[in-house]
C-alpha cells in the first residue's frame, strides 16, 4: 500500500502493478476526487477506483459511477466494507 498527499503526487509516484486499485477521497486539498477522475492524466490509467466521501448524496454517488468508480464508501466506513470491495475487485 502507498499513500499520496495529492492527485499530482499520485500521478508522479504511481507505478502500474498487477491487481491494484485507488482509494480516493472526494475531498482533496486542491480539487475534488471527481475532478481528478475526469482529468486527462488519470483517464489514461486503467485503474479501478473506490471513492470515499462524507457527503454521500445521490448527486455525488451518481457522478462517481458516471466517472467510472467501481465502489463508493460513505464516511464513516467500516474496514470490513473496504476489504469486501477490494476483494471483489481482485476477483475480477
């Protein structure tokens, strides 16, 4: 597991690996998770994304799935929920 402080740090430090995914917070320091997902730099990566947010309203959830996320977690989430989603991704 690797942690990055921003979308830019992620893009600079990301190295493709087998069976990886991105756990992305909707509330980033300089942008939103959804804006990052829509960026040209990110769209070139073929990486499953799980979006986490404290503002889990229908608009954010729908926009997340339209942007291609494979899972959506509302804060506070349980570790077992995250693990279940990661296992589901790895089984694909």
